[in-house]
C-alpha cells in the first residue's frame, strides 16, 4: 500500500530520516515504533505530501508522492500528532469543514465514521477546544476519515491519551481495518506494537527491523529473566556491574535481565545475596517488544 525506496531527509545538520526502504500490504495495520526523534513524523509528512524528501522515492496507494501529490491527498487521511482540529469551531463544524475540503458531506460518508462519530455526537455543538483528550481524538479521527480515504496515516494518535481511551482507539482501528482501510500508525508506546500486523522499529532516523511483533519477540536471542529485591535501586546498580549479564533494564517493579550465553541465573541470585540483597524473587520472562527494541539499540550502538 505504501512503498519507499531509500527515502532520506535532513533538517540542516540533523539527518531525520536515513535511507528508509520498505513496503506495506493493503489492509494491513502497519506501525512505526520508536522514541521521540526517531523520524516518524518526518516520514509521515513525506508520505502525506507535506514535505519533500531530499533523496529517494515513494508511492502511496499506487501514486508517486511528487508527481501525483494531488491524487495522494484525496486518497489518504492524515491525523497529525498534534490535533489538527479548529479549536473555536464546534464538533459538527469541524467535521463539516473537513468534508467540504474534499467536496463531500457528512451525510455522504456517514457510514464510515458512524461508529466513532456517534460517541461524540451528543456534544456536536461543543467547541473542539472544550473537549477531553479522548473526545478530541475521536473527532480528529472522524475528520481524517470523512472523505473515505484508502490509507489512513495516524501520527502518535494515542500520545497523551488515557489508558481507556487508548484501548478504545485501537478497537476503532481494528474496525476500520475490517472495512478495508489500510492503516499506517506511529507510536512511542511499545505495548501498542503488538496490536499492529507488522511493525518497523525506528531509532534516530534509521530502520532497525521490520517484522510481525510476534516474530520480533520470537527472535530474541538471550535468556531473559525478571528479577526484583527489597532494594530496587541498589539492585539495579549492582546488576549493572554483574559479569553474568548481557543487559539490564527496569520494567515496573522488576528488572529485566538478559544473561550471557554461558551464565546461570543462580549465579546472579548468589551475586545479589553477596551484595546484601534480601527478598529476591525471579522468574523466567518472555521477551516483549521493549526488550527487543533495547537489544536492537545496543546492537546498533
Ligand atoms: P519523531 O516523530 O519520531 O519524534 P521527528 O520526525 O519529529 O521524529 O524528528 C526527527 C529528527 O528531526 C529529530 O532530531 C528532530 O529534532 C528533527 N526535526 C524534526 N522537525 C524538524 C524541523 N522542522 N527543524 C529541525 N529539525 C527537526
């Protein structure tokens, strides 16, 4: 559905996106996963024809981002990271406005946005600026959909939104996918990665890996454990100095530790006891996307 060939973009000396090549399939929910500054927004702006790349070429829904930019604008919906809504217009006025840009009406494409828009319709006279984060997000999504795009680009749609609204949002995306819309989404939240069909892991403008979330986790190569003790902070400091470990990261109340190939968890526990730790609990852990991301980052460092 989108194809990129060696796309690069710099801002002055900052190389924001470096030689990115990839392809997504029609109907797929494809996620760009990476922390702030990874280059996600730059890539989205290039693909939605708002920014020209310095190098490379790309096609969206079969159209070239430079030659066919007008056709792309009609075929894609874009929900930028910061809300694109007009804060002084009401809910209803925002949606009518976006429909009118594309020479359509709310009524004409109501079916597509109905499930989402109905949730905010009781507030249709309220100014967009007065809506909660979750409601703004639903309105922005309705506005991005009102011209029936083939591809939807959502740039960090759940950033700053509460956990319940985030869950609802992903349910909405799954429903849109069933209606045949291809979805390209970016997020800094690693836990959202597993909700995508495939993901691209990005760091500092580079593509580290493209795969299904499951496969990325399956390919994690190190013995991984979750461990905690009564003195978490000291434990982290001590673990960083432990020879048996390949890596250590904190995950909530546990540390995720990966062991060197020849190491044993019993030796790590012994090491902690020798360093005065009590209440040590450990369990074998399955790698999640964050573990894999950290590992790829270390590899690339
Ligand atoms: P992300 O969306 O993953 O946070 P961005 O594409 O916004 O990443 O940013 C990638 C890099 O480009 C960052 O280092 C950022 O500071 C830089 N950058 C983004 N936009 C601009 C701009 N308009 N001018 C200068 N630097 C920019």
